[in-house]
C-alpha cells in the first residue's frame, strides 16, 4: 500500500502563489507516476500535472506557465508550485500516485483545499 498526505492548501488572493506538498509513504517503490489533480465544486476531478520517475512532466493547458510540479525522491515528496493564481483555480487538490499496469493501481490522498478569492 501507498499512503499520500497533502499539505499547503490555503486562502489566497488572485495573483498570489501557493506551494502544495505531497508526502508519500509505504511501498513507494511501486510508484511509476505521481501527479496533482483537482476537483472544483460541482465538477469532476481533473488532472493538473504529472511527473514520472525520470522527471518527465505534463501540465494541463490552463496551468501551463503558472504551475510547476517537482519531485524530491530522497524526501519522497512531490510539490506543486502555483503562481498567478486565478479564482478558477479554486478547488480541492488531490495528490495521486500510480503503479502502471495492466492493471494500473491508483492511490489518492485526502486532498487539500485551495481557495482563490479577494
């Protein structure tokens, strides 16, 4: 099993910045991919950014140039640095990890809330 714990969510004004952190524990050696997802009120969970074990990254179009995902293997953490935040970034942000298959096994954290409002 893999356990994921997020931190860093907060209330921030438009244009501000936040850093989210995800700490992984347990059988972390099975993880092939980690990422951040978000779920806004009344909407489905969506992918924000992912990072592979060799550092390859992917960003959803709306966050490109504003968000940066990074992985610290020695600390077993994955961070999401968010700049130039907009009200539409308001959501609960979830850390996710995947062991690629088939079958693919996914692990989720409990989420951390980000509110962008003046």
